[in-house]
C-alpha cells in the first residue's frame, strides 16, 4: 500500500470529531494490537460487524461513518504531505519517540505526529526551556545560558515557537550551533512563513518542526495549551525561565511536579513579580542564571507537596 494511503487512514482516525485522545488510542489498541486488523480492512467493515467486534455505541459508529465519507478529502491532504516532504508518524511507528509515550501515556500521547526535518532528533535526549511570552531580561538571559548549556551537552532543545522564552530558546540554540524541535500550535501545512524563515536550519538537520494537529488547522488557543503538554512530554529535563500563576507554563510545571518529574526553576530576584518562587515551594529545583542548582531558603517537603499541589492543579484557572 502507498504511504499516503496508509497515512490517510491514520489521519482520519487521529482526528475523529469530539473523540478524546485516550479513546482514540484505545480504539487503536483494539483494532491493531488485539484484533490484528489493518486500517484498510477496518474501514471496510459494515456497522453490524463493527458493533459485534468492538461494541461501539451508535454515536461512535456515526463518527466512524463520517470518517469513512471524509476519506477522499483526507487522501488529498495525505498525498500533499507526502509530495511536500512532510512525515506522518503514527503512534505505533518506530520513529515515534518513546519518551513521549512514557511521559503522556495512553491518555495524552498524540495519535499522529506531523513533522518536517531530521527524524533522528526525536530519538535524542531533549530539554524543554519554557516560560512566559512577556518575560523579563533575567528570564531571557537565563534562557540563552541554558540553551548554550544544553548544546554543550549534545542534547536537543524543545520549544513552542511563541514570542518571549520560546523564541529566545530557539535562536540561542541555533546561535550555539545546536539542534531544536519546534512544537507548533497549528496544522503543519499552515506554517509556511515559519518554514520560509527557518529553511536552512531545517535542511541542515538542525531544526525539526512538529505538529500534532490536523494538517490544515490554523492557530488556536486550545492548540496552544495542548502544544505545551507535548513540549513537556518530549523532554527529559524541563527548565522554567519565568512563569505566571496561570497559563501553559504554570499548568505544565505543576502537572510535571505532580508526576514527580525534575522541574528546574530559575530562582527569582527579590523584586520579581512572577510565580517562580511558588513553583519552587511546590517542589521545583531552584537554579541560578547558568541553570545550575543552588541552595535556597524556601522550605519544601513531601507534606507541603501533597497539601498544596493537588488543589493548585485543580483550582488553577485556564488561559
């Protein structure tokens, strides 16, 4: 079967309307791993056969009918992706990064990754440098220092291609002749200006662009929040340059702490008004401007972590 035909099925399954990632991943496990059915044969089943094999609800069967009817349109998109040099990486591919599945599990691991750039970057140790869009000078300097540190350690920098910390992380990495993965909050086919601006680093293999969203989807606030989850998921280490008390940086760091991940947080200056100190109180590891751990006077304990972090995650407003 041609790659674009197989990818057509994966794209259709990955973006079933109003299905959660967890539900789609469960479907994949049922179809491919438990019943050993190919997507070609799966989409050839009639509803009574699907109901008998998988006990789908009427709503689920209706959604799958819609996906079947949409296959011709998606086939054109899959062929365009192939012709323009994009790669479609399904969750069961050997090219799919294990670290993403380990960190996000079945519940949140994206079904398909759309990428352009050197695939090998997905298998290298990665470090996320995250922070606010309107970060101050100390946070931007910290980001530059950490990016250079990561490059010296022969690791990949993961960022989200937003202004502020993300852009500083990417630019500092490239200035230091390092490698970076840009996780974008939109479909990969709508990122034409970005490909134009970073054409040379992509061709050289220094930059990979990655999306988990429908290829022709535009920028979206919800995608921006989900994108943050994927940035944290791709990284083995996370450095927080500057966080507010709400939004993607805060939520990602708090969820990481809840899961006992190593979250390094820039120790804020005495007059800074941000949430870095709070993240350290919740268990973040304070680091200096060079990204090195430092001693600090903020008391943290297991009891503090248990008492404060759960309600903080539950009650923190979304943005």
